[in-house]
C-alpha cells in the first residue's frame, strides 16, 4: 500500500505570499455573521430607530476590513481549507434561525427580524463561498506535484437517489405546509417552517447529482469545477466495488453510510481501473 502525503506538507513555505481575494471573502463572511448581531443588540439598548441601521453598516465595514486584512496570507486559506470543520461556516449562520424564531414568537419585529434574516440567508451563501474558496486553495496546494491515478464521474446509486427524492419531497411539503397552517389557524409560529426548513433543502438538492472524482497521491479529490474538495487518505478506512456501487468508506462512525463516498457503478466506464487505483491506498472489502 502506497504512502499518502500528509496534509501538513501542503502549507505554503513563503509566509509573504498573500491572497487578496480570499481575504475579501473571509472579511465579508465575518461581516455577514457578526454585523447582524451588532444590529440586534443595538436595537435592544436604544430606542433610536436609525441606530441599528448605522450599527450594522459600521460593523460591516469594521469586520470586513479587519478580518479581511488578517486573512490575506495564503497560508491562512490553506490551513482553513485543510480543516474538516470548514463547512461549519455554512451551518453557523443558522443560529440566527433561533433568534428569528424567538423574535417572532415574542411579537417583536423590526431590526430583530430583518437582521436575523440577513444573518441567516446572506451568512449561508457567503459562508458557502468562504468554505469553497478555502477548500480550493488547500486542494491546489496539496495537488501540486501529486500523481493522478484515475478520474471518473458518477451519480449516487439508484437506491440513494430514491431515498433522497423522498426526503426532499417531504421537506418541500413541510416547508410550504407551515404558512398554510398559519393562514388557516391562529398558529402563526407554523409559518417559520418556510424560513427554518427551506434553506436546508437547497443544500440537500445536489447531493446525489453527478460528480467527478480523482484518485491521487494526496487523497480523493471531488472536482465540481467551481469547488474542489480534497480528502486525505487517512480520512478513509476501506472501499468496495459491486455491480451496484463503488463505496469508499470514511474512517470512524458513518451513520447509515452518510459520510461515505457512494457512487453508481453503472455510471463508471471502467470500475476495475477505479478499484485498482483505490487499492493503492485502501484495503478492499469483498
């Protein structure tokens, strides 16, 4: 079994190299995540209707500038992209969903509702861009000089796609049923399902779509053109190839195999070539 490169080998050696675009993205993410909280706190401590607005604008400039400046070194992007927790940047803004729920339940509106919506929706989209930018820069650094064994494109297995469509369908029903229930009854809290469940459906929509994978010395690359996600081999424990699916199993616990890489074998032109490449790094399960 070949030795795979460790993630620590991929950090840039020149600490003077900077990445202004990533600094900008990091700064904007910090602003969308933190500025709404400043606006909400300002609304609670003063009765001035304009104060939350100016507090929001001022904190956007301050957080974007400060964080953007400190995130400019290329090594920062690579270190963040190497972390498996980078995708929490997309999840963190949903903390404002709780704030939104409490604000509406308490009969409060204005700055609290508006700022919570901005923090949740804008934070989710900017956080996604921030995470993708970090992962792309890590992948670029890690793949520099690495050998590629095989590349293939495939969808999720048929069974996974069927389950996925059922879950999405149920989510759509719950999302739009809430406002209907709120309209027909006095249970206005039910309309929150549109804001709390709806954004998650967007993240689930493309999970089973076709994706391109590459087996490399540095790890398993998921290449979606705009997004490149490289997972080192020490994050996996084994693989299997059957008539139905090629499965690369993640190390540690994977409830219902949700963390595993599962692709439809019938979509792959040469499953044997994929198996031979994976066997260079992982044991095969029969």
